C-alpha cells in the first residue's frame, strides 16, 4: 500500500483558504431574486413647491420704463415651481408610504409613482424633522408591501441592498455591506444610524435598505461627502426607530420625544481615571438645565451615566438616543457614577421644549452643518481662562466650524455683537440669523482672543 506524503503547512493553509473562500461565496445573497420580489413595494416620490418671485425696486423701475416708453404692460409675476425627487416604500396595503422628511418638506403637492407606473397624489399624514421621517398616504388598495426586518440582527459585514431612484433612474439597485452600527452623527443625536458602503446618490433619499432576506432594515437618509457625490459612506435610519415614529404619526400626526435637560460629553481614558471608572464608558454630564427632568432628579455636573432603563451606555451618544425614544411622562431608572460609587437614580422623562424643536424650522440655519459639540464652562474653567462665560467647543468634525478653523478647547464668547455666557445662548444667537450669513465669532484660544468668521449654511440633502 502506497503511503501518502505529508501535506506541507503551506499547502494545507492554501486548501483551507480556498475552502473558506468557497464557503463565503456560497453565502452571498441572490440579489436578483430579492430585487424581483421587493421592487413592486418601492415607489418614486416627487414633490412640488410653488413660491412667488420676490420683486424689488429695480424690477419695478424697469417695468415702469417699459410701460411709459414702449407701451408694454408688465407681465404678472408668475409663481416659481420647484421640484424635488426621492424614493419611498409601501408599509401597508391600504396606501401608507414611508420616506424622508426632506424629500417632501414644504411641498404643496406630493406625487407617488408606483412600480406599475400609476401616479397618485399623496396626503401627508405627519413628519418628524428630527429623525428625517415622513409618513404619507395614497388612495389605493391591495398594494404590495415590504417586510420589516430587525436592525438589531444586522452584523458589521452583512450584505445589504438599496433600491431607489438616484438622479431619476427609477428602480436602481445598489449593494454593499454594513460598515458600522449605531453610528452617531453631528446632524442628529437621536438616531443610531446604520452605516454602509452602499452607493447612495440624490434621489435615493427615503428609499429602503434591505438585508439579505429581503427585509427592510433601514431608510436611506444621508451620505458623507466632500464632493457632493457618493464617497463610500451612507447612512440609514434603523427601521425600529422609524416604526416608533410611524406609530406616533399615525395616532397624533406628530412625535413627542423624551428630554433630560443635560449637556454631555465623551468619557476619555484620562477622565475615567480621574473619576475612578474601571474603563472609559458612559456619558459625562457637563451641565444641567435648571428645572429640567435631570435637575428635578438630582443629577449634577460631573455625574457619569452608565446605564439607562437597564441598558448599558458605552458611548455618550447612546444616552440621547435612549432618552429620545423613551415614553414621555414615564419614570426610568439610571445608573450614575458619582464620587467613585455607582448610584441608582429615578427620573421622569418630559417632552422636548418647543423652543428646542423650533431648531428644525426651514428659515433658520442648519446647526448640524456647523459640525460642533459645545458645553457650558465650569466655574473652575472660567477662573482659569479668565472669562465670565462662554461656550466651550468639545468636538469639531466636518462642517462650517472646521472650515472656519475652530478647534476643540476654543471658547466662544461672542456671536456678532451678542455676548455669550453658555452653550444655550450660542445656539439662541445663531438661530436668529439667516442661512448664508457669515458672522464674526469672538473666540478665546489658549488665553488669546481671536476673531473667526463662521458661515451659517442652510440644509442640503442628497
């Protein structure tokens, strides 16, 4: 009997690698079947907004000259028609459709085009600008609907598929993998976004993100781009968040969201060591608003929230997401690390004040585009910096703040001619300005005063 020669380690590794590759290839989803099955439940959405052209004295003078010297009568001002396009998907057979708020925001007329080419005018049931979700309804029956999946079951690396109308090319399918979960963005503190590398472009907004079983796990909402086009970073609103919003929109036409009334910051390793935490985790409370739920519960600056309603808070961004989804008027328990000891605190959640909700008004600057996180100065910091007040910048990401050269550690003490005592006053001062305005900020940096020009941008969506 002939003896087999021993297999070298290199050969064995190569064989195992080939077997693993074959296994991964076999596990790839059949997107062709999924697209065929789910496309009928995806829709194209177009919104039309009519606005009067603004007249100025220059135009009036020209019209008067035409009338006087040439006998020509000025034409009446015609309304300007603006159109925007996006995607959506049907969640009930009687005509409820889910899309992004920015797709239909301010529209006078919303049209939905179905897979069978029918076009039906839609009624807006309700919108939630904070999560960028809109619920609309068309008068139709027996419509094909999507199957709702569980975003919690997604793993980083899982395949996902998007269907939408990028640049008006209806029912375009793009695929990729989940790049990250529970991603916090400067533009929205209440949504734990699903990040993927699925190609998303203008017109995809509001369209569905499917898992490998053909279930909707997210609503495509945003991209990160320096060029305005797709650069491999797209973000979707998880469907569990979306369906909670839908439930409130169907019942009340609006969304009530939980509020604590605190400014928070990340817990670094140095801060964890200083506060006696075993590892850097939780949300550090930097300031507490007077008469807020946090104030009534006895929370203090310097407290570190490590749990909310029994769920661990590992990153600071997870706290506003959890609180925002909490029921208004209900009491919850929080685990707070204070004076090197864990304590349990009971807190009753209240609704976000109306002035905070007003930040989403379309005629105001999009504060998310500043790309900054701020907090109030502590008394010791005021003394050290020799300032009476100001808003401390704790984080600067891509946005107008970074373009202006602002840095973490800078203290904003004045907006235009308005003195700033805390972060709330900075927000209030900026909200009073118009989008497109460039405002001078007085900034203290390492004991030196500088003037920085900051441009306030209006919202632009893909």
